[in-house]
């Protein structure tokens, strides 16, 4: 990152949506970006994604807000080097369809005293790969899904950078 906290370089920003808000960030930072629509041809999108990542020298994929399942070509080429952040404890509050407010609603409905932010390795099953790091987030009395979501969202970016820094320094080893 430009502030020196992370020994790494953003090589490419990818979205499946042409109006992705993160494209403005990429443009401002001079990071190449590409839109690869996935709905009409998922297999072709997977092949294109694997190729464009390799062409840009990507070594580690960081999913942040990318809510599509990755295909076998990308998963195979980058096995063990694709990371995701999940806004709730895994595996209890993960899986297909469990993202955003749905996670926080389920956490509160379960009556647990704490939620978590989890960075995990991505595999072919939603929210299934090995957990790398976890930060607990207390569920406060009177929390609503929105209040818990706001608290978790505020902590996610810093925790993701902290986890990536630990990987870059060798303190945390990818499986």
C-alpha cells in the first residue's frame, strides 16, 4: 500500500460489474482494472480471469466484495493463494447466500454473544477453505443487524490489511 504498511503491490483490480465503485480508486492509484462479466458465460469468464491475472503477474488474490464463485481454472491456478474476508463466524454463518446483512441477522437470531471477522483461503465451496485469521466482534445488547454490520464493516479493512501484512512478513503462512 502507498502508506508503506504492506509489502505488496496491487497489480490488478477485477470486477464483474462495469460500474464498480472501486474502479475510481484504481484509476486514482494507477492500478490497472478490468471488468469481466460472469453471468452470460461463466466458463469463459473463468478462463479470461485466470489469464488476465497471470498476465499482470498476480501472485495472491484478495477478494473484497467479490460475491461470485470463482471457476476451476482460476481456483486451480491460484490454489491456496486466494483470500476472502467474511463478516461472521465460520462455518456457522457462512455458505452460499450468506453475505452482508444476512450474516448479521443470522448471528443475532442465533443469540450468540460474539460475531467474528474471518479471513480464509478460498476453495470451490463458499466460505469453506482454511481459516487464516479471526477477529471477534462482541454482539451488544440491543444490537440490530444494521448496528452489528456497521461495527463489523468498520473493522474489516484494517483487519484484512493486518492479515496481509502478517502473510507478507512470513508470520502467517498460507496452507
